[in-house]
């Protein structure tokens, strides 16, 4: 079992930055791929970024490529999402998710077993 807790959301102006954190419980966290997803009101949950168990492989949605960076610190059981050059269309609840796998590029909502409660990100224009 893995429990995930997101933090770092908030209100920011367009062009600003935020760093989200996803803290995980469990001693085998380094065996899990972790993804970030987001869901805006009235829309389906969508993939944002994912990082492999070792941190050696990352994969991004086209909409955030070049602006967002996913990273992890397995010693701290934490995954980060650095979000720069934020746009109003980035406004959503952001969720982190984990699945025990050595696969790369895991980008499907249905592929993840564990989810956090979400953190709100609001970007004003």
C-alpha cells in the first residue's frame, strides 16, 4: 500500500511558477512510477507528466512540455512537479498517482493504482 499526499498548490498570476510535491508512504516507493494528472471543472482527468521508478525517464504531455519538470527524491519518498510559465488554462486540481512498475512512459489514468487527494492550482490572467 502507498499513500500519497500532494501539497504546493495555490493561486498564481499567469507567467508565474509553482512547485507541487507528492509525499509518499511506504518503504518500496523507489519501485513505483509516479505520474501527475490534472482535472479542470467539467473536464476529464488528463495526463501531465510521469517519472520512472529510478527517475531516469520522464515523459510529458505536449501542453506542458518545456514548462513543467517532474523529478523525484527517493530518499525522501517525494516527487515534485516544477511548473513555470503558468497559463490560465493550467488551472485545475492536480493529482499525483503511483503504480508499482518498471515500465516507462506510463501515461494512462487507468494504469495507476494509488492516488492522492489533489491540490488546487489556479492561474489568474
